[in-house]
């Protein structure tokens, strides 16, 4: 790489997004490795600290940034009552310039969604709900130790629609032990029939330290057969494409115009600021993250300090690796942009490493993207490019 001409496109001309982490859940799901605490502590106290963090951030940056996305993630943000949410939204309004067409998402658990809350959420500006359905099969919900049934998921979807929120995303998981192709077809068919504008479908991951991984290690459960896993993946792609969903990222499918603006920032190196324990921020070439320890989080804020645990300055090489990993999973690589920013002819590299380039890639002038077969083997393909 030519370090003298180091010029990275951070997309700073695009507006940043905000991520707010609400780290409480009623029960810890079997497979989950997100940071969340099951003792739902005093939410009012948490919210007081969260808004203080926003105020300290504004003072330290001495700038009122314009933003166009807000994402309440967790944990279970649908545990916030409208009063809590109002306090947070007012603080954001005082400390940022909120673009009028902002996408404002709140993650919700079907087991905690109150109709009355929903109406107030909408009044407070929430215009997108991401609902953690995971599956419409009650046996599989029990296996995952979710706190809700499939009936509650359908009720939650009806409540969201009655409120008039017209941007609904649902999360689904596939690749569960004992899952059959028929089960998965049914999940996808219900998801498309209820007309979710956006579907995130994740292959079950056995994260280290989770009860799920321990059960696997003890031989209490078995991985599904590779051949079946491949069938589940292609069923996903085919059924959603037949129902006019576009796969705009490896695990994300949307009806036209409903791609997640917030999550796209992560894949395009657009800045974002995180608040709440364990949240991450990315600004210019620095990635920083907050402490996960709730007591340290509270004591930092009491001392008027941002609860940042650590940060890393990404080198040109780190950014190149991230660009390949993130954009190949999403909209694809722009050969000219990569050449200009990193002095690497990525098309030439790919052609050398994959003589049968059309087997996995689609080349459209300067844009290099991957086809359905390539998407299934995405991790192996990325490794081969980066090696
Ligand atoms: S509801 Fe979500 S964040 Fe909470 S334990 Fe379950 S998967 Fe994890």
C-alpha cells in the first residue's frame, strides 16, 4: 500500500447514527452472548445515567452533531416505559440535530410489548420496530428459552400494525438442532404473509460461554447436518426473493426502500456514536467501546467521565480488511474506490485467486458482488481474498 497517499473515505459527508444499549432482559436466552443483565434493575436510575452520558458526550465534543438514525438495542429496549423514552428523546433532541426524516428503531421482545407503550413510542418518534420473533415454532422457542410463544409474536405484530408503524423488521434464526426443512419453510411463509418490511435471518451461532455451546460440548445437542443447513439457506434466499425481498446484506432482506439505514452505517464505515454499557462508537478512524460492567458505567458517569473502556485506532491495513469483510457481505466492492483509497486492484486480486470468478462473483463494471453460492461460502471466500 502507498502510505504517502493515505486517504480513506470515511463517509463523513454522510450523517452519523446513534446506538443506545438498554442492557436488561427478563430472562437470558439459551444462545445469547449479547451483553444483558437479567436482574432488571431500576430502569429510572439507568435512564438518568444514560442521559447524563449523552450530556457529557456533547460537552466533550463541543458540537451538536446532525444525525439521521437512532437505534435502541439491547437487551430489551421494549422494557422502557414511555416516560423513560421521553426523557431520552428530549435529551437527544437537546444535544443533537435530528434530521426530520430520521429512522428511529426500537428493538422489542414479543413477550414485553404493551399496546399502550406502543402508542406512546410512536408519538415519541419511534418509526421502526425490530421484533425478536426468532421462530414461529413453539417447541423451538422453548429450546431457545425465549420468554414468548408464537401466538404472542403474532399478537405483537398486530399491535404494531394497529399503532400505524409501517416499518416492521423481524428477526429469525435457522440451523437449530432438530429443525426440519418443513419447519423453516413454515417460518418463512408466516414471515412473508404477515408482510414484515424487513427480515433479518441469522444462522444459529454457538458462541463460546453460552449454555447452548456448553450443551453442544457435553453432547446434549447435535449440530444439524451440513446438507440440511445448505438447504435451509437456499430456502431462505429463494422464498424471500419470490416474495420481493432483496438480500442487501448476507443476513438482511428488505422490501424496496426498507433497508435499515442504521445498520447500513456499520457496513459502509459511516460514523456512529454508542451510549449505554458495552456500546461501540466509530468516528473517523477510531473505534471505542464502553465498559460492560454496570457499576463501572454508573461510577464513571457520577464522576462526569464518559464510560469508555478502550479504543483502537484503525490502521490503513485494518480499514482495508474491514472494507472487504463488510462490503462484500453487503452491497459489494467498488474497484475504483478501493484502488484510489488503498492502492490495491482488488478485481485483479480476486481474478488471480478465483480463476473461475463467475462461480462466486458478479462483476458489473466497477462493482464486485457475490452470487447466492458465494454468499453461502462468504467466510471462506473472504479468508481466501485476504490471505
Ligand atoms: S432477549 Fe435478546 S438480548 Fe435478551 S437474552 Fe434473549 S437474545 Fe439476548
